[in-house]
């Protein structure tokens, strides 16, 4: 009986997500939905994003109302075949919801999943999702970011990979006091981290600054790395939005930071109040701003990018995938189409954060390329 | 992020600052406890245990138990601040300020101004405020409007553990006198608190909810009332902005007016007595600066003009609650 | 007497300057040119000088409303003090404090104080700083017989004793708490009050600079050496009223004459040093002339000086806001 019906439930984006709310339905009851269509816009504490339908079918019923917070896993809609009577639908909904209520919410939700490891006398914070797989992935965030930048990627890929995401020194929950901010130094942290955790068959996914770090780390852990995914990478061109980095460092109020963060995205409405607060919280930790300044000086030299990694990339013997957004305001006009031997993806209607803005496409590339 | 209680966050702020700066000392009644007795030292760690554990880290040279002598405690702390230390003085209950108010009002607050800009008085006064715990009239007051009224002191009122740590660290580092108010019913409230030290600036209110229909302004414990009310109102399709003032002096006027102008409907929830309290102060500010944006009279939710009653039945009526906010909101939305 | 020539001259210079300052203020106030309230120290000079000559710039004092003498004895500049009384911008407190709030932290002067008994807890604070930082310094709080009944005094003495602070409490008993005699208002004995809290105590004739100096020396040295707090009861006299404008009807003319003739600390000092051949009368007269000149000049400058600007009203409430 219930084979006819396909429940659509509140997705879990990232391990810490506990609840979300529908901002708006993007389809109407009676519409034909294909798997992957944008079905509904959901707001969580951390972000607003579109949720793609995991199934195909006719949208039979919208269960969730707009702006009501629902737990992850709650029923938000029902897909099914045409011409199904209301009673059957309601029966299904009732059964589903009573089953759902009987489930205990997992205790694991309350556990802090961040782990710590000492690398070169610095405490590095990281998160591991997925184990016992053959292949490993390490996600390296960019300037001013933290491991939560990978909220749409890490868990999705954890069914295929042992996924790791870390906070760079001076960022997130990792140690803030750093003596130098050179890409080389940061890369040495990455290589040590990979060695410590024996991350072989490793895909290194780096975003922006993180991509540069990933490339530089290659020298020391060639035997571990089998593939690179470089997202909006530094080091491919001269241009860089110097004032973005400077303003990010200076911004110490919600208002100012909102303006600054807006430049990262093609559609700034994706930024939530909580996202801004989380960034502010990290920036306000003692020594955080110092660390960012040190690193900024290693990224920029007199208004241009300091580093050039074209040669390093071309010398790599392993697959390299470069993903950029067509509307990147932070590192404008990256053009990797001339680089030899790489796979180049330019995503439309996308800013500096493809892994957030176009997570589906990015995850697809990571899975298949 | 690690989860800690309001109490732990405050303890951590004090410990980290005392480690960082040897001029920081803690002075107050029973801030450790056991002085001059044969029993346990650090017997109390403050009447609610907030400062327990500091004695073993810093010793009696820097964790100073005093006799019951508020004028001397506040005055001594103030004089020490003037001459090079960075003291944290504890006024056990804000209700006791009557005993020592001169030292706060006429001495500490005025040194910098009276002495022509030459004095630096980096004093932090920590004190417990608030009702709802059946402590009766002399141990349940808020009184922060009185401090807010006095030029020369800053008034800080955190609504949760994260804010408590960042605001207390800022209070200690700040070179002006600061009164830091801790609601006595909030000590076990938990939340995310980084292990490292961090500073939350003064004069920056925090938006804890955002919505276009109505603005709820809270301070200290009333922020959670506002948050709860906002979540309940959302179920009825009313979207509320909640503004946590964080500091009463300096006051984030810009955020207050920005939100007032956006929604045009404002409710201010203030646990202190209704005459001349913060709600009246903010009300006047909004009327003065943003009058043309108002769609309804500004509403103030405060207890009645009485001392705090003892009987639980009466105290529960006395204290502002979510229902009052919701019914007031519905009134001004129609 | 253990003071050398230099110190004797310093002592007299100080007392002379205090005398000239407050006498000039007395005169100026009567013309109506001084705003606000002033409380004059004429007749008590030996107390301030006798104590303060045992202190350096790091030691601190807190004073009361009758504070000009303590300020000058602790090294505050008389010209900027005078400008302060006139409310001028380059007064010692920028014109923002006035007579009752004169302070100079660089000289260890933690302020005159408009609240009776208000300054005494502060010196416990300074003493706590010295103790915490292991400095060999002392903090002295001056207060009157009127203040001795304030709870703050008792609290301060107890606190200083409990924490063994290098704090010295100096009660300048001039016999009157405003218009009420101390024989009426002060119950029991002041020295006993200090003893009750475990303080070292002393009682001294405040008209005799040398007596004050030596007593204070012993007491202050003791506090410096870790002997904890102490109380000195200085018996002294004020020539003028509680405040300028006080008709002093509560004191007989005979009493006032007696104070001026027989209890003037400057006269007593002069007599002692000239009789012992330590200084010449002419030297002392010269000092008086100098002081007089200096203060007269201060008044001229004060009258000519600018008031603060309107913007100054709003400055220095906080360091940052």
C-alpha cells in the first residue's frame, strides 16, 4: 500500500543540524517532480538553501507549513502516483508520523563531534565522518573559513569515503597563535596531519587558500595523494580582491561582516544571521585576527596574488579537477582552461563558494572525476 | 564547540584573565570561603559557587575574602583600580548596593571626569540580580536602571553563557568601571562556549531572531522569554525580531532604532520595577527618534510597582512571562 | 629635632604656601569671584605638612572637602590648583572637579573628596595595590572628627587590619563637625576606636609641626615595614568656618582669637626654629613673601585664564564608549 507513496523528509545537512524550517515551496501540489528538482527552500541555523527532491513522482501533499521548525527526519511532503485518493494519503501520513514520533532522537546529536590532534605543537580541530572505507578525503577550507564550510559535502560523501575536514591554524577551533602564515608552513601542517592519520588513497579537496595549501602539501605526501579537487583556487592568476581580505579582518560588527560575507556568494541571501554570528565568534577569539593578518600577507603582495602554482599543478602526475564559479568576486577571472591535463569546471550563477552554492554539482564531480 | 554553563563561563573568564594579567584580583565576601576557619578552604567559591576553584589556582594573595563590609570592599577595589591593579569586586547581591552606593556613584563613576581625564579606574563589579527564586524582596531586585542612570560606569547584562564569558573578559580588560550583572536563576543555563578567550564589544546588541512584524527587546534573562515568545508567535504566522541588548550603558541605539523602524511595533521586556526603568528609557528613545515609523504604541512589559513578593504564587504573577509578551503582541498587531 | 636645614625650609615653605593659598582664597571668595563652595585649611597646616613630609610621590593620600592643604603638602601645583577653583580649562582637573575634587595622580594625590568619609576606603585600595605588588609604599587617608563617625571609617580600619594593609588613617580633629562640636558628636575616644580594630595608634598636638612629623614618621615607617595599618589622632584647629560663608556663630569670638594668637602652627614653628638658632626670622619672612607672591600671581593668571570649551563638557566621562 505504502509503496505508492514516497515520503519526503527534512534533510540533515551536516552532522550538527537538528532542525530546519521551510522558507517556501518551489512546487505546487499536482506538479510532476523529477529527482533532483528543486522542491523546497529550507532554512537551518547555519544556512538557507534549496533542497532537491530525492525522488520522482507527483507532489501529492505538502505536510510542512512555512516557517515552522521541524526536526530532521520529519515528514515535509509526500510524492506518489496520479489519482490517489485523499484518504489513502492521509492514512500514510498518519502511519509515518506516528512511527516517527516513536523513534528516539539519537543521543549522538548532543555529542561534540569535533576531535583534536596535536600537529607541530598546535592543537588542530577536525571532524571525521565515515570510516572503514578504502578511500580518504580531506577538505581544506579557505581564508577566514572553518570546517563547517563543508556542511553540504562532508556527510554526503561519507558513504563513499572516510571524510575528514579540519580547521586550519588560526581558524575555527584550532589553535590561534601562529608564528608565521606562509602557505608553505600551513602546507606542512596538512602533510603532518595526513601522515599522522595515515590518509592514503587520499583526495585533497581545497578551497581558495586551502587549494594553494593542498598543492604545496603535495611534495611531502605524494605517496598518499591520488587526486586533487581545487575549488576557486589561489595561485592561478594575479587578480585578487584585496579589500575583501582586509575588510574581513577589520569587520567587527554584524553589519560590517554581513556586507563583507555577501561578496562571497552569487546570491547573498544565502547568508543567515547565525552564519554571521558563527564567523564573528571565531574572529573574536584572542589572536584570531593576528593569525588572519599574518596569513593575508602571504596571500597578497601589493594588491596582487603573491603565489603562482600553475607550474606546480602542471607538473602533477595525478588527476586534478579545478572548479570555479562564474561570478567569483574574490578571485575574479580565474581561467584554468589553458592548463594542461586538468579537468576544468566553470559553474554558472556561482560565486566564490561552489561547494556551498552548487554543492550537488561539486559532490558529483568529487564522486565521479 | 564545548558546552558550558553560565556559571562555568564566568569562572573561565575570570581564571583566564587572572592568568593573563597578574594585576587582576578578585575581592568579595566568601569568594573563596573558609578564611580563618579550620575547615575547608575555598568552602563556597561565592554563594552560588561561581568562583570555586580559583583559590587553588591563584592563592589568597589574589583571591581575597573580605569581611561583610560593602563600602570598604567597593571603595578598596576602586582605590586599587586607581593605583594600578585591575580588581574584580563582587557585590554579592545587587540589593546590597544601598550599603555601598556612594563608592560606586560618587567615587568610582566620577574619578575620570572630576579629575580632568587623568584617572583610570579599571574596576569590574560583578553582582547577582533578579527574581523568580523565592528569595523575597531584599534579594531579588534588578536595580540596573539606577546604575545605567549614572554617567561614568558601564552596565553589562549577558543573556547566556557565550555572552557571559566574552562580555566579562571585555569588562575586565576595559579601562572604565563596569558593573556586570549575573541573573541568579541562569547559572545552570548551558550553551556553546569556546575554550579560548574572546571579547564581545560593548554597545553591540545581538539579534537572536529576525522577523518583520514586531520587535521584542530583552535584556539578561528576559531575552529567553522573548525568544520563546517569538518561536510561539511564529506558529501563528507572526514573525518577531528579538533584540538582546547585552549592554545597557553603552546602549546600541542604532540596532534598536533600525529594528523599530522596520517593524513599527515594539515590546520591551524588562524585569526591573516599572518606574524609570530601561523599558521607559528605550521607549522614549524610539519615540524621539523614530516616531513616524510607529504603527502602534510602544509596549513595556515589567513587573508591577511592588517589592518582590515571597509567596511563590505571588512571585509567579509578579515576574514577566511569555504569555504576557504574546498577548501584548496580539493586541498591538490588530 | 632630626630635620636638617633643607627639610626645615621645605617644611616651612609648604606650610607657608598652604597658608597663603587659603588666605587668598578666603579674600577672593569674599569678593564673589570664586564659584561654588570652598572649605579652608587655615590653622591646620602642620598636620598636612608633618604627615606628607614622610611620603614620596609613589605613596598616596586621599583627602576630604578641606583638601587644599593636603594637595599642596603632597606636591600639587598651586597655580593650576587656583585655576581649578576658578573653573578654568587648565586647572589641575581641567576645571571639571573644583575645590572638593582636586587630584593629581602623578603626585599620589587621590583626590579631595566631597563625600564625608568617602576617601578612606580608597586608601585601603592603594595600600592593597602596594601589598599585592610588594611595593614599600604607604597610603594615608585624611579625614575629620566629623567623618570619624561614618561607617566607611570603621569599615576601612577593619579591612586594613584584616588584610594587614600599609594604610595610615589620620583624623584631623579640629573640634567641629560643621557646626557641631566633636565633644558632642564623637562618642568615646578616637584612639580607642583605632585600638579596637588592632591598629597602632597615636595622639598628637597638631599645632606643633615637629610633633606631627615625628609621630607620623614612626607610624608611617612601621606601616612600610609590614606592621600594618595605624591611626593618628591629630588635635588641630580651623581658623575659618566649615565653609566660606559660615558665620561661625557656634564658636565664641574668644575661642577664635585664641586659635589665631596661640595655636597658629606657623607661629609656633617660627618660634621653635628661631629660638633654637636653626633658621633666621628673616629667612622665614622671605619664604612668606615668596609664597604670597606666588599665590598672588596664581590668582592673576587664574582670572585671565580661559574657561573650558563647550565640547569639554562631554569629554572624559569614559575612556572609550
